[in-house]
C-alpha cells in the first residue's frame, strides 16, 4: 500500500498533469496493490496549496481517468483518492 502522499504535480486549477500520471503509472507498474493519492480539494474554496489535486467539477474527470487507467504491464491494483477540506471550511460550527 502506498499511503496518501502529496506530490504537488497538479496544475493551478487542480487538474492532473502528465507528471501526475507518470508518478501513478510508475507506482502501479512497481507492484503496489493499493495507491491512495495525495489530498484533493472538492470545492474551489477548499484548495489549500498550489499543486494540490482538485475533484470539484467534471473537467477534472479526464485527468483522473488517465491516473486510474490500467497499464497492460500492471498487476491488479486499486487506487483511491484522499479528499480533504481546508480547516476553516471543514466544520465552521465547531
């Protein structure tokens, strides 16, 4: 298992880049059975850092499809995303 690790390779909008895809392809080809991506924001106000992945609209789907696409050399694998909310937006009533 590869735990959630921030890699800072998303573009300024949070979209997956070719560098992002290369990282996850290398991990999967190396035989890791479960890959959890670095933390991602699910709404624009939740973006905490540049380079952070976004999963907040349908424009993000093609990049994520490239990340989870199975390479013929890969063994069976699972990939999961670690979604988070920035502190002040998480639970403002607490």
